[in-house]
C-alpha cells in the first residue's frame, strides 16, 4: 500500500515523497486508500492489484506478482486483460480495435523514433474486438511518439509509463 502511494505521488508533488509522508499527501488530496486481501485461488501464488480512478472517472487497475526463484517482477493483468510481461522502467500501454497490421505499425513508429522494444504482450477476449498491448521499451516514449502511435492505430487509449 505504501509503495503504491509513494509511486503515485512522486510525480505529483514537488516535495520528496517517502513511505512516511505518502499517506499524508493522499489524505490532503482526498484520496481514499483501502487495503483488502482475498484468498481466492489464482494462477499465481501471490498477486498485488492496484486500482484507481482517474480524474475523468476512468477506472484503472494493474496486477503484478513475483515469479520464479529470482522473484522476477511481472505484470499479470491490466484491467480485465490477462498479460504476462516482465515489469520494466519504460512501458507503453495501448487499447485498440484488434485487426491485422497493428504490431507492425507500432514497431515501425517506435523503430523510426529510435526506441527498441524489449518485450510485447497482446491480449484480447475475441478476435476483432478490443485488444490491449503492453510493450516494454528501452527508453521513455515521448508525447509526440505516443500521439503518433495512437493516431496511426486508432487507439482508444494510449499511455506511456515510466517507473525509472
């Protein structure tokens, strides 16, 4: 809980965010924080899910786990989409209508921008429906590149994630 709060507020406030003051930043901004646990059986021994509501009312969630003897940090779900991808410092998350050519188009645009793709996972519930792609890349995806990718593929949502 504290790690999630610290991560949320590090790019929001000008002050140094710590595990001690992160709950205060949340309280000052009217952010409700709840920790719930469940013993429901999943595909993974332990899963942590962080859920939030953006300013526009959109609800978002990301689930992760530690896998294997080296405790590799992995993303196992984004919203209702199952994925299996190592957590990275720089990621790109796209929602779009599933159709041929999307992966090639995204790869071309990122390549032209000098961004190397380290990993990619595409998830969908039905062919031709909404799909989600999560890519790990070697560097930050700029706002211009993000906008170009979104426009070219007709993304309904496009987000660049930087954890470094």
